[in-house]
C-alpha cells in the first residue's frame, strides 16, 4: 500500500468515526439530560478533527479477525472519548498548560478550566457506557472490553504515565524511566485499541498477545515520533507548539540521543511490528502501514 493510499484510508475512517461521535453527542438521551454548556465543551473536545488513530486500530484489528464492524465502531468511539478526555486534562494549566490543540483553542481556553475538567470527566464515563450498553457486543465480551479499557486507561496505564511525566519536570531521567513512562502514557491505550479488536472478534489468546505486542510497538513509536516532532518539528506543520518538553525541563530520548539515533529506533520498532504480524500475511498490511505512518509522520 502506498503512503498516499493509506493516508486517504485513515482520513476516510476518521470521518466515519467523527460521524459516529457526532451522532452520539447529538442523541436525544445525551442532549436531553446534559447541560448545554457542558455538551458544547464535550463536542469541542471530540469533534475537532485529529487522526483518530486509536479508533482506526480498533477497526482494523477487528477486521483482521472478521469482527462485527458495528460493534467495532462502538469500541472505536469509546477509545476516542478516552483519548479526547486525556487531551482535555493534559492541556490544563496544572499539567501541560497548552492553549492550542489541533490548530484550535484548547477546551479550557474556549470555555473555562472547571468546564474543561468536567467535560473530560463526562467523556471518560461516556466511553464505558458506549461499550457497556452496546447490543452489538455479547455481554461477556463487554465485561472483558470494559475491564481492559479500565486497566489500560487507568492508574497502571495512561493516567499513571501522565503522573510520571509530570513528576519528571526539572530532573534527569534514565532511559528506563522514560521508556516506562511512554509505555504507560501513550502505548497502553494504543495497545488496548489493538487488543480490543481481537477480543471483540473472539480471537484466540495467541492472537490477542500478538495484537497487544504490535500495539505496544506502535505506541512506543508514536511517542518517540512525538518527541522528535517536539524537539525538531515545525509548529505550523505539527499543529501545536513545539519545544514544550525542553521548556518544562522534561528530558526525552530525543534530547538524550538526538535525531539520527531515534530515527534508527523507529525503524527498528517498525521491523519488530512487521515480525509480530508476519503470521497474518497480506491481511495485516493496513496495520503495518499504520505502524510505518506513526513512525515516520510529520505531524
């Protein structure tokens, strides 16, 4: 698959996920019971573009095992709600203090800090509801999926990684510390997306393990690429301010090893992803192209 073809597919999927989330946030049940101001903040957080990479991983992983597309979209939407909530909170003054996200004002800038916090809370709880109430997913699988999402998105996953990132400000970190933080903060949710597709489809444990490992590689590649973009990227191309980690005294592998070594590491992670997914042959090509895109992206 050529890079241009993959990016077109990614954009098409992102549009479909956006339409699904639009429907959810416009549903009578949500609109009727939610304060208008809060709903607008939630919409601002979720319906502002983005690559929708995590939903894409859910949908493609499910497709690899012939999973139900409707059920996969429910999980994809849930993952995007969790990701969006994390960005809303990450942008707050108490954390990264960002004024721009995807070229637009962050939620606390467009509204206020209290509303941003509550909008993030609402998106997180909405995510569990999307899976837990989905009639397209068998009840036993809903339990497995909600449990996985809670673990990967919680204290031992994404949230814990965010804390480790905050605690690193102003001090030197070892490579082991940085890698652990990245695996939790970014890799956990991407790995969750990939494994969720396998769970939904009733794939055997060995397939779940492969998809989990593939997701871990992609998650680490995503964070390393992010570090490179923050250190060397053009803010106009990246769509947000760069140099933030250095300004906050957060040490990254990009600062420690430089551009050349990290690019070699990204190549190695892509190669590992290819090895993990080799048993699936051509059926896994889209997922492999996703790994390449993540590692070599410019924004």
